[in-house]
């Protein structure tokens, strides 16, 4: 029953205009960043290894941006 509810809610998202989906994507990306600790650590580690000269602030901004862009791209696919 819960699965059907989630699928229905995702289906409803495709009726929303793009600016609203972008807003949802920002929120979902920040939630993913907050709760997906293992994925966050992987992204952080990979960026540190690839860009050792970058500061802590720059790396954190990139990681957060990665999660936000992932969520927005995912919602964009639903919205089609």
C-alpha cells in the first residue's frame, strides 16, 4: 500500500511546473546530503583525492551541489 502511495505521489509531480520541481530538487538534495552519510563521505573523499589543493569550504560546496543536482536531474526525469 505504501509503495502505491509513493508511486502516486511521484506521478503527481509531473504536473508541477519546472520552477517548482527545481525547488523540490533543492530540498530533496539537501535531505539526501543530510541523511546519506555513506554516499556523502564517498563524494567528499573522491573530491579530496582529485583536488587536494581545494579548501574544506570548496569541497563541501561541491558535495552539496552534487546532491542537489542529482535530485534535480532525477525529478526532471519524473517531470517528463
